[in-house]
């Protein structure tokens, strides 16, 4: 979960080395075209019945050139901006960011939904999913997390029929 008042991450040579030495093909085998399609379907399902937008990004590792200076939290904020998750009509975009190398998971929520959901709720959702990921239940944990995000959005932005449609792509973004 992100908050604007958090201090910037500290430079880390250890983090940089982890990114350099990371071998993606050993850790992202689980993300087959079929599992990516199932997760995309979960994003679509999580967006039903409310005006919010859910966006899932899975990344093997931080960009090498930036890994010394940024951590998963800052990377998630960058991607929130890059993919324009903030640019929804009612500021209800939610980015779920997974970094496989760092075993990191961040949720960045736009200001519309953040006024209703406390940072501790987002963090608890991340921690629960990370526990499942640590037990090699990556797809299942992410599916459960997407369901929870959808339920939260339905709670605060319920809508029987969504006339404005889909503002962001539901397709899972995989950054190799």
C-alpha cells in the first residue's frame, strides 16, 4: 500500500545485486499463457458491479538501471503513473504490483478509493497474498487478492450496470 508521506527508499547495493543475479526463467515458469489468461479473467471478474478499475502488473525484477535507487514500493508508484491507473473518472483505480525477484507485492490505490479504505486494510491484503505466494500458491493467492479488491470496490462504488464501461485494460501486464 502506498502513502504519500512515506520516506523515499534507501539506496541498496544488495537489492541491485539481487536484480542482476535473478534468473527469470527459474522463477516465472508458473506464469504460463493459461495462467495469465485465468488472472486476466479474474481482473475482469473483480471489476464487475462497481465503477472501480483493477490493474495487475507482474514483473520479474526491478529495472537494473534503477534497482540501486528504487524499491518495489516506488516501482509500483511509477507503474501506477505509467499505466495511467490514476486516470479513471472517479479516481477509483487500484494497481496490484508483484515483483517476483523481491518477493514483493504492493497495492497502489487512487485517492477516490483511498478515502474509504485505510492503509492497514491494503497492507493486510498484501500480507495475506504474500503468505500464499511464499507457499508457492502464486496464482491462487493473486486470484484471491483480486477477489478481495473487487469486493472492496463493490462495497464503496456499487453499480448494478456499468454504463461507462471499462476504462483500463483487464489484461495482466507481465514485465520480463
